[in-house]
C-alpha cells in the first residue's frame, strides 16, 4: 500500500543515515501484493499550540485489487472531521482511484476532494513512459483542464514505489530516495521522497490489536517500520523541512498498519480496525510460466 495525502486535505492540504541508496527500477523484482480491503480509524496523534487544530476524527478505507498480469487498482476514501480551537468542524472527503501496470509503465488516476460537501479539487489523467533511445514520462491531464505535463525520467508511480520499498527492505537497504508521482494536486506535482526503513520486526514481537478484525492472517508475514518524508521537488532538500511525513508498519504483502501522518504542527494516526483479503488476481498459465 502506498499512501499519499495532499497537503491541502486540511485546507492547508525519514533516523540515522547509515547508507544512502538508489535502488534502480530494473533491480526491483516483482512483489506479490495481496488484494485486500483495510479500514482505519483516524484520530488526533498530537498538535502544537499554534496549530489551530483541537481534534480530528474520521475513517479511511483502502482497497487493492489486481495482479502482476492485470496491473493493480487502488481505491481510497479518506474522510475526516477536523475541529478548530473555536469548536468549528470542517469535513474533508478525499477520494482517490488509480490503475497501474505492474511494470510501472502506465498510470491512470482520478482524484476528487470535497470540503463540507463542496468540490474543492479534482484531477484526472494518464501517465506513461515512452519507448525509444530518449525515454520521457508524459502526463495527459483531463482535469482540472486538458494539459500535457512532462515528468523526470526517474519518476516512480505508487505501486512501483511500493514494490521497490519491499525489495529494499528485504535487501537491508536503510535509506531510499525517489521522485514520486500519483496524479494528485491537480496532476502537475511530484514529490522528492526519502524513506527510512527500520529493522524488520521479529515475528510475534509486535502484534496487532486483537480487536482488529481479520489481522490474524498477518501473523508470520514479514514487516518493517518505515517513514517517508515528502519534500517539495525542485528545491534544495537540505534547506527545507518535509511538507509532511508518513510513518507506518509495512507488511511484505502490501498491508499497512500503525499509520501516522505528521504535518509538523499537528499529526493524526490511523488504527487498522478491519482487514479483509480479497480474491487474488490470476495470471494465465502461459504468463506465469514466464
């Protein structure tokens, strides 16, 4: 699971560097993600005095479907009620949907955001890597308006990035940097990300909440703590703080738990409450033989 939250979700929207690694796309092997549906309960983690936020509640529902043959589809709905210090509530409703080829060559995306039931933002389009001696990554936007956008050739799409993070973790890589694009924020923006990957959890050393439905099937699945810092692209990362940081426990099959989204002045947490594994995508025998 790869999660990206726009800085504007709220109407405003990683550890010691022991090694600096660049994990090339071609080196990443296929990770077999498990199709699933996960429900998270959202709440305030912490806030500073000047944040203007006194409370957060809500729910996130994430669903992953597909296979190495058919590509992967991600659907997410992220609904929050934010309360300011005057007691006024703001309801944010973010809906993301995407399909991505398993080899990371194509991405189709759609994102809409509502605030207090009023459409605040929308993006839709297709991104693809061209072939040839001078490959480019181009985006054809439909929303918010028709436009052609060019991206760096080393850009990562969400599932491609998730695949590489699992491979990096299994290989003992501690730091991974990448330009990441998912089509959000009007479809024209990408982030420079730095992921810090912690030591693999010892099986059974950190169990999930017993009250969470369906998490028993995660017992014995390798997992790692990870923190992704998102920086504004085109700026000197050494001179800026992240736009936000996303921390989580990432399982080898693509399931995520222990979410925390830190915006600097405040942070929210997401507790995995329900996990349902869906029917796995099937590859033709001829494809699996290769």
